[in-house]
C-alpha cells in the first residue's frame, strides 16, 4: 500500500470543480503500456513515503539552495564587481570560506535532491495530470524547478571534476542564469506548498509506529549520506581533513611546492617566455614605464604574506608568498597607491585568465604582492614563475600567474 500526499480538494471553487469533472470525464485513461514496471505510482512502493517526509526533505533543500544561491551570488559579484559593489580585501579568507561553503553545500544537496525526487515519484502518475489552470501553472513551475535543480547540481559536479565536455555552454554563465530560474521557481513552489508543509510538520502524525520508524530510518540514511559526501570532499578546502578527501577532485597539499596547480605552464603555453633570460616585467603608470628584470625585482624591498589560493571550484590552500607589494610598484611609476586601479596581464597569449583587474581596496592592501617566491623558494614554473599576483580575499581565477605587464589606471 502506497501512501502519498493526496491532492487537496478544499477551497476550490465550484467552477474549477466542474472543469475538473469535465476534464476527467473527457480524458481517456492513460494507455496500459505507459503504466507498467516502474511507470506506476506504486512502482517503488515504500512505507517511508509521506507528506511529512517530503516536507522535511523540502525544508532541508530550501536551506541548501538558499546557501548555494547567496554564496554563488557573492562569487559572481567578487569575480567581476559592478560599480555599486566593493569586494573587500579583508578578511583574508572570506572568499575561501564562501566558495568552499558553496561547493560543500552543493555536494551535500546531491543525496537530498535524490531522496526528494524519490519521495514525490508517485505524483508523476497522477491522473488527470492537471486539474485546473492554476494547477497546470503550479505543475509547470515544479517542472522548471526540478529541471533547474538537476542542471545546477549536475553542472556543478561536472565543473569541479573538470569534465567540461558534457557542457556545451559556458559553465559560469549557464549556472548563473539558471540559478535565478531555480530560485524563482523555488519561491513559487514554497509559496504554494507552505500551508501543506506546515500542516504536515505540525499536526500530530497519524503514521502507524512502524511507518514512523521507516520514515525516520530513511531520513537518517539521507542525513548520513549527505554527511559522508561532505566528509569525503570538504578536505579539499579544510586542510586537517585533507586525508579523508577521497571523493574530492583536489587535495590542498598535492602539487609542486605542496600546493595544487590549476593550469600548468605547459598547458598555458608560457614555458618558453617565462624561462627566457630576456624576461622583463613592464610596469606603466602616470610617470612613465619601467621594464624590470628579475634582478631588479629581487632588488626591491621584499615582503612575505601567508595567503590562500581559493579556487572558484571550491578547493583552497594556504602558501607563504614573498615578493614586492603591488602598491610599491604603483608608486614606482607615479601612481597613487591609495586610489589606483591596476590591470595585470600574463605572458599567456590567450585564455580567459590571462588578465585581471585589481581594484583600489586590493591595490592599497600591503598584503597584495607581485610574488616571486613560495615557501621561501623561487616560484615553481606552474605556480607562475617568474612573478604572479597574490592578493588577500581574491578568487583564485584572479590570482594571475606569469605576469608580463602591469598598468596603473586612475580609478574611475
Ligand atoms: C553540486 C552542486 C553545485 C556545485 C558543485 C556548484 C559549483 C559552483 C562553482 C564551481 C561555481 C564557480 C563557477 C565559476 O566561477 O567558474 C559556482 C558558482 C555559482 N553557483 Fe554553484 N554549484 C552548485 C549548486 C548551485 C546551486 C543549487 C545554485 C543556486 C540555486 C548555485 C548558484 C551559483 C551561482 C549564482 C554562482 C555564481 C556564478 C557566476 O559567477 O556567475 N550553485 N557554483
Ligand atoms: N595566467 C593565468 N593565471 C592563472 C590561471 C591561468 O589559467 N592563467 N589560473 C587561475 C586559477 S583558476 C587559479 S585557481 C589559480 C591557481 O593557482 P596555482 O595554479 O598556483 O595553484 O591561478 C589562477 N591564475
Ligand atoms: Mo581556479
């Protein structure tokens, strides 16, 4: 015997009831061929299904989606801050936290979403499929919500696994716009279902004790699965747990100089230029231009900062970086270190990450370095030798490697 939330029939107008009756009478029953095997409301019978279970899973998903949406929005703003938004340079590890939370919460969503879809499975076979225009709109919004949720979670997991091939769209743009779609559909869904959820969660349960146990067992299993996913992946950003990170795409301690590499010099095609003895870092500002060779760069006053690389893909790792504060280079070419905006460019010929803009909050910060050393040694070629940008509280994609050119601009 399968129990699942019955359509609520209270509060419907006579008109809508007449429409439903007409609809039901004129609609042929679904062909038998479409109601075999798993394609039946009782295809996966379970006593654990109930409106209480569906509501409890819904609340958990509401929380994880809200966390993903807000942290995702922050990441979007930090990557390309619009005029009205200032992304600060402190606290140093803020982006590391928000983006680590985004990916960890997204991954914990996987078992929750699976269980939720399973819990509403019998609804797919309701007949007639829609009862009124309002009901049709509501079901359409649920279809959008399910599609958008699957799109976000599957796309996110593919992205952090760096398996881009199944995504024929630019991940960030698709993920960003579908996030709005998902949240819009979620709000509509919550608006419609809130009374039913409250009723299911507050009324004393009429489940027989055996059903209550199986529902609780299922919830416990889902919670354990979400916990296990978190525990085996969060080590990609929480260093003490890195040993457990067996399902994480990255470990924060594996790579040259004990730090992961996002893109190697080989793949970026910069090895020859980066190793060329004729290398110069060209710095341009209001007072003119200087071309600094390695000896000149090492001759400037050196500073050291412990700062994380916090990749948008959710892994992060701390390094001890040494080099020249960016503000000193700004001053060297006549810029105002308190107000300037700086554009840095890589030796890389093309690619999305060859250049980035450093806003005034980060230029001003004495921890923002043109780093020449990592952990006391010259930078490894794959970490950006001969020079890279490293700044506090900055998404990894903006920590430009293999710097070739720095241009000081007046802040608009
Ligand atoms: C398994 C689940 C998820 C994973 C692994 C994941 C992963 C990611 C990653 C790696 C990024 C950075 C993209 C980049 O800048 O290159 C990102 C950004 C973002 N995510 Fe997710 N995500 C997941 C679920 C979600 C969900 C459920 C939502 C919203 C409801 C969401 C909303 C966003 C938004 C708005 C951004 C910012 C996109 C931008 O910069 O334009 N994510 N996510
Ligand atoms: N020129 C250049 N800089 C770059 C990249 C790149 O592809 N090209 N990748 C960025 C990304 S996505 C990250 S997470 C960090 C990683 O730095 P790491 O490889 O030293 O760990 O470098 C950033 N700097
Ligand atoms: Mo990254």
